[in-house]
């Protein structure tokens, strides 16, 4: 087993785990029950971790992880229909549902 990712919370870990499993990769979430120890245990010891069980899945898991954590650098855009400002990651206006 090899640690792939340290998540900020259990939801993030579970989402990544689901993505990996949907692609047929063997993954497991560790430390998911340690969240109750906040304040009693060192915080870096209780963060949920996603591990890959089979070494043959490692390269594909890294590629999926890259897409998972990739931060968009798209710039905000103004809707031509309603003139609302939309985040760059949106393809549809949040206000009027018009497409870019």
C-alpha cells in the first residue's frame, strides 16, 4: 500500500476514493474515524488519507489525482445576456443559465 493523498476532510477523501474506485482502482480511506479526536490528537495525525492498495494502480491513480486537485486558472466572464459576472469555471451563467 502507498499513500496517494492527504485530504482536508472526510468528504474530500471519500470523493477521491469514489473517483478511483469508479475507474477500477483499489483504494482505501484511512483515518476516517479519527475526526472525533480533534483537540485530543495532533491535527496532522487525524487528516483522512487515501491509499492505493495495488502498486500496479499507482500511475493511473496519480493521473486521476492530478485532475482532482487541479485548480482552474480560468478568468471570470460576464454573461452577454444578463451582464452578471460568473466564475471562470462556469460554462453557464449562474443567474440566467445562458451559455458562454
